[in-house]
């Protein structure tokens, strides 16, 4: 399901429309001290203000909202150490889909707990002795779950920037 197709400008506009009212519009904040230090203009984008504390929610929501009812019913699957996991779990909750997240057992406990609290099933694995993609492929074969890739998909990557257009 991974897409080699790069996002177009229309994909960006479409993602902006789909995320309107769903994602938090995080501001750009100029930092005078960094401006002085660099001799340029430095803007910070505080993505910690996003629903799940990361920009990853945008990509997850943009991908999942495009699935039909049957696909959502099949279940969603992803692997992540935390930010994408939480984004998929929260977006799945909002969109009424079941999510299974494969996370390394040494991922931050708060991210594991947050992912579970958003309603996802978390499957822990040993990153040194197991392969998350092998585990995921087995689960997809058994359940028909749809992979929500953490990157390398146009619906995921196009959402990493939330443009403000006139």
C-alpha cells in the first residue's frame, strides 16, 4: 500500500480541507534571540500543541479519513515508537476505526499508555530480536487490517505541513 507517488499541490490543498476543524492550527512563532544568533529570521512551530503532541496526527487523520466504512471495519495497523502510534490511535478513535499498533517494548511508557488510552490495541515487540514489519505482515494476513505507514505515503507526508493559504 506504500505509495511512490509524490504529493502534488492539490494533495496539499485537499489535506488542508480534510484537516480543517480536526487538527489544531499551530502558530509560527518568531524568536528574536535565534534571529540575532543566526542573522536571519527563525520561526518555531510548536507542534506540542497538537492533539497528540506531534504533527504525526495530521498524516494519520488525512490517511484514515479517506478509507471507506468497510476498510475501517477491517482494522488499521501501524508500527511506531510513539508519535505516529498516538496519531493513528487518536485519528482512528475520531473516525470509528479499530487500530492495532506495534510498538517496541522499550518505547517511552507515556507514549505506550497514551496510545492505549486513545483506544488502540498495543502489541509490544523486542526491537533487537524481532522485526516489526514481519509481525505486522502476519497480523495483516490474519485480520485483513490496513497498514497506515509512518512515512513514505503521499497522504501521510503531505500533511506534515499545515499551510495557511489566503
